[in-house]
C-alpha cells in the first residue's frame, strides 16, 4: 500500500502518526526522553526506555570528556591549530550561519587566540535577522567574512526538484551547497582545520529515519536529473572521492568540534551572544533560514509526522539541560505562529515561482523514501569495508614487524621461490650443458683434423 501524506496538526496537538511507521504499531513515548514511535526505527526496553537513550549512554557519553579531560583536549587542539597556522593568514575556517552554535564557536575561537576565515553561504533563504547576526559577530570579533552567493536560478531548480521528489529531507540542497562551498574555500586558502559548532549537548539524538545524508552527491544528482527543469550549472557539489578520500586522507583536513570539550549550555550561549555581541535569537533551532523554519516547523511534521523538536528536546533531556516535563511542555506549544506561517508560505511559493495552492499540492502528495532513488550507500559500504580490511592488514604488518616475525613470514615463500626457480631453469641448464659439451667435442675434433692436415703438408 502506498504511503499517504500524514497531514498532521501543527497547533500543539500531539503528533502520533508518521510516515513509514509499520501499520498497526501502537503509539508509545520513551519514559526517559520524549522520542516516540513517530520514529519508524525506534525500539524500547521493558521499562519503556528508547534506543536513543541507550545510544547516548553507550556511545555519546563515553566519548564526551569530563571537564578536566575536556580542558586538556581543548588545549591540545588549540596548540595544534596554532602550530599549523604559523606564518599563515588563517589557521582555521568556520562556516557561519548566524545560528547559536556557529556564532558561539566563532566567539570562542577568537577567545582562544585562533585566526579563522569565516565563510557564509547565501542560498537565497536568509532571514534579515540571520544577516544581522552574521554582521554583528564578524564586526565585533574583527573577523574576515567571505559570503558565497549560490546562483539563485540553480538553487531554485534544485529546491523544486527535491520538493517534487516528495522526500523528507528538503534541506539537502542548502546543506550540500553550504559544505561544498566551505570546503572549496578551505582548499583554495590551504586551510586544513574546519571548526564546527556541532556538539553532544544539543545534538546527540536525531533519528536517521527522519531524513537522509545531505552529502550524498549521487543522490543529489539523481534527484535533480529526474525532477529538475534545467542543468545544474555551477551548483556546488562534493563528490564521493572528495568527501571520503581527497579531503580527509590526501589533504588531511580535519573537522574539529571544540564545544564538546567545554561545558556548553544553549541558554548560556544565547545570553552571552545577546549581551556582548548584539546577536538576537530567532525562535528555533536552525530558524535563521526562512526555508529551514518552514521545512522543519511545517513541511516535515505536517507531511511526514516528523517533529524535529522532539529530537532537539530529547538531546537536552539526556544531557541534563532540561527535564522531561519541561520538554513535554515545549511540545504542547504550536509549531508555527499562524500569521508567520501564512507569510512564509506566500514568500516561499513566490520565490520558487509557484502559487500557494501548488505548494500545498506538493505537500499533500504521497511521501517517498530516499531508498527509492539512486544513492551512494552501496559504494559507501564497499569503501568502508575495504578501508577496514586495509587497516587490519596494516596493524597486523606493524605487529609482526615489531615482533620480528617478518623474516619467518617470508622464509617459506622464499624457499618455495628458490625451488620454483630451480625447476623452471633446470631444462635450460640441461640444454645449455649438452650444447656446451657438443661444442667442446666439435672444437677438439676440428683441432685434430687441422693437426693431421698440417702434418701431411710438412712431410
């Protein structure tokens, strides 16, 4: 049976249904955080605790250093970046969206004495508040800002292609363009270190089933080829080779996440930014973009039943920045102000060259899953498998080398090689031996004949 659009309410009424959830599955909410069965892949233990909480406990928390260890790791990171940047204009690069995390990490980078090049990618959806925040941060910190403006006709066509695809992650065109441009400027400037504002404190939980990898160039190209109305032109794309091999392995570029090394509080970060840098809050995570605000607060929950606030709030709950009751209270608030929604719908429709009814028609169309379209998942599995085997072989080689086992390892193959060489060359040796013996006999016979002839003439 074909999946139909959920058309869930956005007025604060609990969203209990979602796309691609097994039919007949009863609705359930985690007893520890606020994640629920609108995540098609969620599981619960007998106490009602979800797999996201277990992932946080078993994977995120052990990797999240304690304050003392974090301070040591941060000091090492700063020293490494500064050492690399000696004699250069910049020692790192930061992508600045005007949001909380990227703005705060820019502030901290300057406090730590780093010299970042700041890059902002304008994909055509910036709110005025985001532009003002970016200008304020860069001006007050004295940072050099490069603004990359994506060609609007190319961006518009890519955005329309993804809307027509009816996929969940409608932020792919923006996100892909952001990272492609950022890495492009980094390579042009010869910058190795990318300072990123992502962090465990506010982003430790996000269901994979609610979207798909924005950096899959195979997927991006396939969607545009099928649903786009013109050529991609110069739309920035990061190839599979660049993303997984050239940038990390050849150019040795590293993404550093220093907010994981400090006690990071979202509320405290907002207070510091507002009080000291003239920054203003825009009302929600990633709402600095009008498109992302409409996508996360309307398109995704209304069409698919995926309310990203649940993941953001669950991250704050498990990290201890918010209680579960506070998170549930936040979820009872409307996703969108009615007036703002009407304005954003009209703005987005006009910017995309659609009527509001045409835009609503795309939202009401049946949702589709990313796996229905070409992607690089198979290629990624093969690459990771090959990389894992190479690492294992290299580790074994190093271990045997240290233990002096390489000689014994090659002793038998060398003996086999010598035997094979003997077997292969023996026929030639036999033929050569016979030839040499025959030649000797001919020479001796010739000498005797010559001697007898000489004696005949002498006598």
